[in-house]
C-alpha cells in the first residue's frame, strides 16, 4: 500500500497541473495562492482565480490535514478512532459565460490510525443551459476513465452522482451529474489499493481536458441579458445545494474549517426570483426538463 | 383560552394591515397574492412585493395549517401527538437601498390535540450598514412593546435573538438582533394565555411603524456602487444563515412545505467575494465590529 505521504505528494502535483491547465485555457486570470496551517495538524494551499476571461471565480484547493477527529465527524463516520489523516484536491469553477458550465471535482483520501482507510471523489457538471452534445461528451469521457479500471465503475458511480447531487426540496438534480464515489476500498471496489489510487489520479487528471473542451466549445457563443439572468438563477440553486446538502461543506462548517476555502464554492453572484416559471418550450424549460436522475448520456 | 380560529383570524387581519402599511410606505410596489392549500389540511396566503420604490423583494405570508405532524417534526418537537394546528404571519423584506435595513418578523401559534400549545415569534433587523441611532430606535421600540406585558421580556427575548440569529461559521450575528421567543406558555412567560396572545399581536403590529420609520430615515440617503456591493455581500450572509441555520426554513424544507413561500426570504441578489477584507476604519469594518452578541442598544 502506498504511503499517505505519497498520496498527498501526488495530489499536490495534480493541483499544480490543474492550475496551470486552467490558466492556459483562460488566457488572462492567474491563481492567487494562500498557504494555511490547520490548528491541530497539517494545512493546505488554497488557490483562487477571479475575473479571468472566462473563469469568473474558481478555486483549486489542496489540503493534507491530520490530528484528532472532531466528535461530530466521528458520529458521521461511525468510527471510534481518534487519529486521522485526510488529503484531497477540491475544485469549483464558476464561469462568467452562461453557456459555459459550472464544474466541480474532488479527489480525497482518508485514513485512521487503525488502518481503516478509503478513497472518495468524483467530478460533476452543472450547465446553466444543458447542451445534450456536451453532456454526452462529458459522460463519455468519464466512462472511458472509469472503464480503464473496472467495467462496473461508470454505471455505479454515475448513479451515485445522480443520487448525491440532488436538491431534494426542488426535486431537481444540481446539474447533469457525473461520477461520485466514496469509501472506496479493495473490498468495495474490487481492485487493489494501488489501482484505486491510480483511478483517483486519473479522475483528477481528466479535469483539465474535459473542462478545456467545454470552455472552448462554448466561450465563443453570444449571449443576452436573459441568458445572464438565467445563469444567476441557476447559481442560486447551486448555492442552495452546497449550503443545505453538501456533505463536504457541512463537514467543514461543523469542524471549524477554513471558512473562505470551504465557501469558495459559492457563486460570485446568485439571484433568487420569486416563483419563476420558465416558458413552455423555452431553452430554460428544456434545461429544467433535463435536471432529472437516471438520464443515460452515453 | 382563545380559540385557534380566533388566533388565525386575528393573524390574518395583521397580514392585511401590514401589507397595506408597506404599500403605503413604498408608494409604488403592490403585493401579489397567491392563495394555496396544503395537502393534508389548511393553507395560506403568500403575498409578495417586488420592484417597489424601496422594497425590492419582500413577502408577507399568512398560513393556518393542520393535520398529522410529519415524523421529522415530531422528533424536533419531542412530542408523540399526531394532530397539530399551526398559524402564523411571517415577513422578510429586502430593500433595494443599501442604507435601508433588511427586516424579518414572525408571529406564530402551534397546538396539538392533547392541548399542548405555545406561541413563538420575534422581530429582528439586519442593516447592511449598522447605524447606531437606528439600532437604538429599533431596540427601544421593541423594549416598549415588551414592557407592556412583562418587565423581563425584553432582556430575555433580546438575548434569545442574539443567540438565535448567529452565523456560527462566521462567528458573527446576522444583524443587530431584536427579540425572539418560542414555546411561550403561561408557565414559561408568567402571564395568561390572553396576554401572550395580545403580546404576539402587539409584536405583529409594531412592524409597520418600526419599518416605516427606518425606511423613511434612510431612503433619501445617497449611495455609491461600493455601498451596493457591500449590500450584496451582506445579503449573502443572510442567505447563509437562512439555508444553514434557520429553524423555520429547515422545517419547511424537510416537511415539503411550499418551496417558493419558504425561500421567499432569500435575497433577490447575493454576492460572494472570496476572502473579502474590510479596510480598517471603514464603514464596512464598523458594521462588522457591531455584528456581535450582547450589545446593549437601549
């Protein structure tokens, strides 16, 4: 089994690769780095890009923290162990362009002193307007990554994402899903620790090619004020999901994590319009019709 | 003891009075009404005002619902009873003007078939910029309402509001508080049911004179883009509180309440700026310095 130091080192390198890749595709924005230490052990590097050509607000966080597990977390994880180590890379990008999708990616590793350990992560897309060809490209790409490691991964993790990224009170998905996995071990995954680790790195390294393609396909499109207003409304649903349901956000808020790093995922601007009703047959209604679980995009 | 029908009727009348009063002070906006019925029993009248002279987005809701208590609510309330009745008036106003404060008011009555019953409610203020004279006026007015019913009410309910309207992850209060009370009974309040009911109506009827005064004091002030940006940022904290902590919102989301009525409290536009730091000595910093528990405004 690979050491936790090795996992943290590789994840940290993936953060570097992703930041370089995103700066390249944006062409203007540059990441600002904030290195922080965690009271209790470890720390991280928060990197934020703002006011780029396309990337309006985005963060690529790396952290490797350790210490004693806070009580509320022990309850959620249903473990008694005290000492933990966790490392991961976490990304959210809010583009300024309404035809370019919001994207989220996370890869993470967690272990406790009694050798209980697991990998988690995923990548999912939240288009303001769902474009079927882009959704197909996105899911097909993820399937090809998954298929390299296990024939069952894509279907299993795609369904998991549908269930996870669900705004229960709106009865709609946050976006078009992607893949989501948690507590992956050789027992649950059917592949070795080394392969699970390689899978998580492959997920991390799929981020730049996927998002570059989606940015470049759509950044050239014209848009109107109506499209912008819709974008701000969709962002408010994103904020609702993250503040009400997202496990990582809740975890961070309850354990006194670094607030600005945790809430970096929130949109630069979000609008709530009372009782908005999309017009029948409109692009907005077409998008709402596709925010459902169980759509097969591949 | 007054009947639940009487309480609902008086609360409904208070909704009417408040809507008339708010239209008068705004001078342009008119409330749009939506009457709804609840599956399981009862219903309500949601009234929303948008794009007024000062009132950018506001709602004044009345509801009187009854039926079987949902399981999650039974757990929260720690009761076994099945049949319940609840009525109340709930208000949130987001003004367009950064010097006019956001305001929230709620009066509510709850009873179960075994005669367990209580009143709850309160009124609190969230200025984008805290103006000490306005805060004093606001708290002094609430104290004068409370003092008519019990000498201890103001201090007790003011401290309760400080504790309740607290954004734990930011370590700041949502605004400058006000009064908050819950599960008021003759036993806990030290006054009769009739007097508790009269107190709740006095709270409801304090809304229009208080808010009219605060609107008229500030609507004439000039403001800049910087003030607007700050307003949008403060609104994002308001959204965070409501989505992460507010008991009424959680209650509504978990019990399949009418989503648009519940989330009517969310601001028309909210901005999240990464790691915003107010300048030392700035008006923004002065406001942040006053978002603390335990400030004595009277």
